[in-house]
C-alpha cells in the first residue's frame, strides 16, 4: 500500500501521526475514546471514514502497528535466547 498524501498542515500531520502511535500501543478503545471526546473538533475528523485524511490515518496506524509487532517479536526472541 502506498502512502496517502499527508496533510499540508504540519500540526495536523503530527496529531494524526501521534494518535496512530498511541492507538497502536493502547488499542482500539483509545481511538474510540478519542473520537467520542473530540467528536466536535474538526482536527479529529480524520477518525471518521470518508473524511479527509482518514486514509492517511489508517496508513499511519497500520505502519505503527507493524512497528509495535516487530518490537514485540524482537523482545520475545531476546527473552527466548
């Protein structure tokens, strides 16, 4: 999957990137809680399908989850050795 275009707004890109990292570490519940708390905040509209930057967020979330999984596998490998 090629990376969708990020927002031009660096602040918004940082919000999306950081949230993807937090969700990958803390689970879908964290995303749901954020979505509920920020439902009226346009900066978090990317959490809803079909909205601008939703695809970018999903891509960053997938990449962050891969990174977390690689770290877990590496940690498990070290513990078994």
